[in-house]
C-alpha cells in the first residue's frame, strides 16, 4: 500500500459520471443518471468507508499482485477470488483501495450499519452496473432484488460494453452478509454460480468454515498475520505514522529512549500482524493516553488486539467503577447490539440516561466510534470496527441490552 498523494480523475467508461480520487477519498458521481437508478446506489455510505480506509494506506502490493495474476490467469476466464483473513488484518482497506484505484463496481457488507441483506447488495450493484457501463435500463425491475438472475444479465451486458471486455465486482465482508430471505440452496447474496466470461468477483471474508458459495470457478488468497510481506507493511505503517505525527511521537519515543526502527520492530511484534491494533495503539500513544508515565517500559504494551481492548475496558472500569457500570457500559453495549447507526436520543431512550450524559460518553469513547452526519438529521453513531463488537460479545453479557432495546420498541408501540 502506498500513501495516496496527488489528485486523480478517472473517467467512468460508458457511464455518465466520473470516479474522482483526491488521495484520501473516492466517490462516484453519476450526474445524468435518472433518480430511478441512482437512488439505489449507496454513494454516501460507501464513499465514507473508502475515504476512511484508504487514509494513510500502506503497502499491500503483494496482495494486489496476487489478485491481478488471478484475474489474467489462463483457464480462469471468469470466477470468484476470495481474500480471507482474521478481523483487523485490513480486508476492508484492501477493497477500499481497489475502489479508489480502479473505480470498480463495489459493495460493502457492514453489519454495524445493517447493510447486509441480499436486497441491499443487489439493488446497489445492479444500479452501479447500469450507470457505470451505460446499460439500457431506465429503472430496476422488481425481479432485480428477488434473485441473482437480473444481476447475471447485467454482468453479461456490462462485459459487452467494457472496452477491455473485463468487469470486476468487489464485495467486502461476505461473512457479514445476512442469509435471511435467501433460500437454503442459494448462494449468499444470490451470487451467480456461473459468471459470464470476462467477469470476476473479488470478495473478502473472515476465516469461516463455509462461505455459502457454491460456484463453478473460485480461487483464494489467504492473508496471514505472520506473512513476511504483512509484517513489512505493518512496520512501514508505524514508520509513516511517526513521520506524519513527528512532534508528539518524537516526544513519546524520547521518553522511552527508543529509535523509530526499534519502535517499529516492537509494535510489529505486539500487533500480531493486525492493522486495527496499530490504529488503536498509535492513536493512544500520540494523544498521550499511552506514554512512559502510564505504562513504564514499552514491553508493557498489550499483545494483540483483544488484549488492547481488554486493557482499555478495564482501565476505564478501574478509574470509576460506579460511573463505568451506570454510564459507560450501558451506552457502549447498546451500540454493540444495535443493528444500525443510532442517535444520542435513541441511546438516551434505551438506557434511561439523559441526552447530555449520553453525549458525554460518546465524546469519551469517540476513538471507538464512527459518526454519520446528514444534513437536517441528528448525528448517528456506531462502533468503528466489528472486532470491538466481538470483544464486547465475549467480555460482557449482552442479552440484557438486546432486551432493553426490544422493550423500548414495544413501549413505543404502546404494547
């Protein structure tokens, strides 16, 4: 992964818009598309994801090279490429960077935003294909989201329009897709078993026993935390972070009496190959929440992402156990069980806490949260990464929070 630098403008071939990248963000504008099509494209949600996950992007050229080799491999004229790896290893960032570089049609399954159904997927990608390749459809027919047939038809039409007769569709977090409404014998998201020649679908997934993907042609790329290429990218990410945050990081490293290279080596080992660990720990070191006065020697840094979450959770609990139990834990756990981004007012209603107190929690935990702002609507919040939700599910009994949301919903209905 290379840090994006200058602006890029890539014309959308056969479409009516432009894929625009400014180095940190990418978004697609399809200015002449009819509302009957463009209303299905999740530009706002996915542009935010691409911007977030490509900021400070480093390395990963070994993965991109592996993907490209498969896309042009003899005998693999069409099919699926599944990139698999553990949470936090950078799968979403890989897909986001491919979107930024190439403007491929794409879909992100995001359980924390409740974007995970077959309907969400089919409506979004079918609309993108129509506009991206200038296909002759004024609107999506009802059958577009009822199964994979219309998607297969559009993919075949798109190949005919593509200048190089190649179409790549990107799907992130296949494992987070919801199987509700999908027949037992069907593929996840109603993905076609057979793709037209020239069409490849590149998807990411956690390590799972069954992708629920019965297809004629598929290959896999495994992201391993101990892969030397992964470790090199981890170390480079640390170096780039120190350089980009020179003044505060120079002060922290001086306090520990260590060099940048020694620091990069130690964090590479402590991260266990996980980029989310780096995001969290480097942010805390830069802000001073982790420094020589608080942890002493650098050897005291937590080992691995779960250990980091556990350290932070217990530190917040120890600072004021009563405040944590009555304020912090209820708000954060409600976010963990919510099926979509929610407002401070929602959290206030579910927890019985005042809106001001809820907003205070959201400020104190902002590094673990994403904010979604829409003109004229309240700010909505969700957990930043599914790995923190996984941690909370293991560490805290969440049943009572599920029940509290259900009770609030029933109360709102007068039941």
